[in-house]
C-alpha cells in the first residue's frame, strides 16, 4: 500500500475486517457520495462458498459479515485505477477494479453491492 500511496492520488483506504465491505468502506466515503461495488468483479474463494451453502447465508449477509476475499480497498481517481492495479500486481499483490464512487442522488446506503 505504501508503494501505491507514493505514486497515486489515494483518497482513502479501507481495511475490510469484521463488518465486511459495507461496514468498513462506508467509513471512508464522504457525505453525498456512495460506492457501487460489483460483487462478481473478483474471484470467489471456496471457503466463502462453503460458508454460504452450508450455513444458508445470503449474499448480502456474506458481504456484511466477511471480507469475501477483499482485504483492503483503495479509493483513487478512475483514470489512475488501471495503472495502480498494474503496479500492485508488479509488487506481487492481487488487485482488482471492484467498483466506483458515484454521487448520491437520493438517500441510501454509502455502499451498494450489485
């Protein structure tokens, strides 16, 4: 992450722990904006599939409880995203473009997972 912070205009970082993606990412999203996350934009992990199936846990509950394979999220300008992903991969990190920040046009959650 330090390599990214030095080379890119990182607006926010969210460590995805207990509370899942919505509980952690929402803390770094300013008022008037929301994060639209595409839940299928990164490969799933067999352990999360097992939890979902054997525990009869909904997708919404999975994203709200577990990190579902995303340990850290960086918010940066869209035009820098592909280069940042490339650098992260060059540094042997796994990185994906998982969503975007949009203006909130009506009251709602700060994180929406599609």
